[in-house]
């Protein structure tokens, strides 16, 4: 029984050590086809993207529907 416990501890240690670099190489290296696009990344390094500056007209008729969905998801 003690030998089985030692094997279990050993497997736990080995498993925890191998999981340290689990997602290290799980990436796709590809060219960003939107690189330099001002619409997506903005005109400068510290500026917001163009698409974040758009303002949409409010639609009060959707407020009731939104509240019903919110109550259904989160309760009262």
C-alpha cells in the first residue's frame, strides 16, 4: 500500500512538472492582415480605434426587452 502511495505521489509530481509549459507552444504564427489599419488599431499607439468612437442612437423600445433578459439571467 505504501509503495502504491509513493507511485501516486511520484506521478503527481511528474504531472505537475510537465504541465508548467502546457500552452507555451499552442500558438499560430501568422501575418496580421489588418496591420496598420486605422479602423482597427487607431491612428497612433496611444489612441483608440476608430470603431470605438462610433455613437449609436438609443432605442428606448429595447429597454423593456433588455430588462426582461437581465431578470431572466440574474434574477430580481
